[in-house]
């Protein structure tokens, strides 16, 4: 039986900043405060599409509930 696994896309910090339309420094601050999920590999920071979708959905829900993210 052949097993196929798919990986979500992985983005560098500069790409995430561009996708959200915010400065790379803002993403770095969020990372340092533990506000956004990431992985560090070889001194570079990467972000998983799957984790970002979960994170974003949670922020949307908080906003809809009148909570501060």
C-alpha cells in the first residue's frame, strides 16, 4: 500500500510580512513575543501555512467575540 503525505507550504519571514502587508520587523516582534507560530532552522525563521491558517482563524474568532488578540 502506497502512503502519500503532503506538507503544507513553508514560508520565510519576509514572505509572511508581504502576505500580511506588514513590516518584517513586525513579524519578528510577534515571533519574539510568542504570538505567531514558527520554526527556526539554521538561524532562519520559517512559518507553516497550516499553522498560520490556524493562528489567523483564532485571531478572527477573537475579534468577532470582541476580545483583544
